[in-house]
């Protein structure tokens, strides 16, 4: 296993890690309902139905 010849300082480690940033999530708008949601994820619409790519995956209960 490769080992470093000399130890890296805390400053050098932290300077290298400053470039690792969390990406801003992309928000899309549904063409059917017009609701904003995260891309590639299912979401609940106003009626309580679970939708994905404009289709209903899980229908809401009508008991309410």
C-alpha cells in the first residue's frame, strides 16, 4: 500500500478539500400540474396523489 513520504499539514489538507462542494439541487416544474419538484424524484400533488413524470403512481384515499 502506498504511504506518503511526509505527513501533510492540516492547512494543506483543508486547502485541498475546499473544492468539494455540495451541488445545488435542480428544481423542475411538472407539465401536468405546474408544481415545482426535484428532478428524478416522485412528489405529492395538491390532491395527495404521488406523481412521477406526469403519471400517477399512488392514488390518494378518498376517505378524507
